[in-house]
C-alpha cells in the first residue's frame, strides 16, 4: 500500500499563444499562492532562455516567497555552466536569510542554444564539460557551507537546501558525495526510467556538506489532470513542446493511480508535477483536482488557506 504522497510544482513559465510574458508572470504568482493553499510542498521555477516569460528564477523566488507562508520556493534549475559559483551562493544565501528554511537551490547541467550560450559567456565559447560542471559545483558547495577562504555574503548566514537535478544518472555521484538532495526527471526527452538510479544515490550518499543527514530524493513528471480522461487528452493536444514527455494524463482517479505506481516503483515520498495545460484556469484546476484526489489537505484547510491569500494574488 502506498504511503501519502507529497506533491510539488514545476513551472516553466511558458508563454501560451495570444498571451504575453507579463500575463504569465502575474498568473505564476497567483498559481504559487493557490497551490500553497491546496497543500503542495514546493514551487520550483525553471531557467529557460529564448521563449519563456523569464530566465531568472532567482528574481521571482523572493517575490513569491514574500506572498506565501509555508511552501518551499526554489530554482529548477540554475544553469551552473554560465555563472559564477560565488555569485549563486551569495544570491541564495541571501534568499535563505530572508526566508528561513523555505529556499531550494536547484542546480543542473542544462545548456542553451549556441548564440545564447555565447552571449551569457560574454562572447566566449565553451562546450559543455562534465569536469568543469563538477568543479564549479564543488566550489559552490564550499561557498555555501563556509569551507572556502572567500568571505561569502551574507557573512555567517544559513545556506539553502541544495538539489542536483538530472535525468540520466550521471549527476547522482555529485549529489550523493556532496551530501545534497537529488531530483530525477522523468519528463525530459531521453530520460532514464530506471529506479536503480535513485537506489545508487541512497547507497553512496555521504552526509558531509549539505543540510541533510540522510538521502533525500524525488522524481519529476509532466501531465494533465482534468475532470474526465477525454478532457485531459483534449487539453494535451495543445501541448507542443517536443522535449517534454507527458506521462500522467487522465481524470483524478487515473492520475492518482499512476502517481502511486511511480511512488512505489521509485520508493519516493514526493513527486514534482509539471502541468502542461496552456491556459491558467486549466492549470489551476488540474492542480486543484490532483490535490483533492491525493488529499494534500482537507477541503476545510484549503478554504481557510485560500481565505488568507493576499488581495493582489
């Protein structure tokens, strides 16, 4: 029998047809407030260049955190190749100082198209390199946990929870050996659907640098939940991102069954869900249906939390 599942939200902030970035950003903030009331555990913001409503999760995170009370807010993930490890550490230590125990720093090996990559690197060219990624990540961990000779601002402050994001398993040793959490994507094209990846992470985990003393991992999936299976598949027809694989599609009962099967197969207590509906109202309803079916909170708790939402949300 499955244990209770915690659900988190992954938001790409994609701009639907006939909408603009301003609209998406406003609805992103509202969605974060609403899913907190529904009982979701996290709200993670992606960094995508050249098409999304933003490419700066670190700018949106404090705004959303200030308008919510309990839900964890984070990046999924910062493209470490392109930035200073020190600057990332300082940004997220500041966020953790402002919003204690609520900030997640998700890091990934993601890249960008050649022109964008060159622009992000001030005109330089650099091919993705696993050794460089490992080096930059280890520097980041040293900055976060105060083991570097560099004085990291804010001085003496706590560090955020660090998550390594991956889809193929090659980043598992990096997460485990540095004592940080790992999130395995089952939504990016080419992902490895292999529970042994998470088992390897658990087996080799070393609680030396991170904020966690035991292994912490989850899986991320994409899909749509609607009142009926037919409605869910109709909404899915508008999904055009060929790089994202939908696997949880159906009515609430069907989605619950698929999530529970995934939970049992991977041995996780938390699943991150990327809803693929194009319109805000459909996305909101999808998350609400999932929350109700999985009993993330009771109906009375939901109503009480919704009543507390800021008027601007």
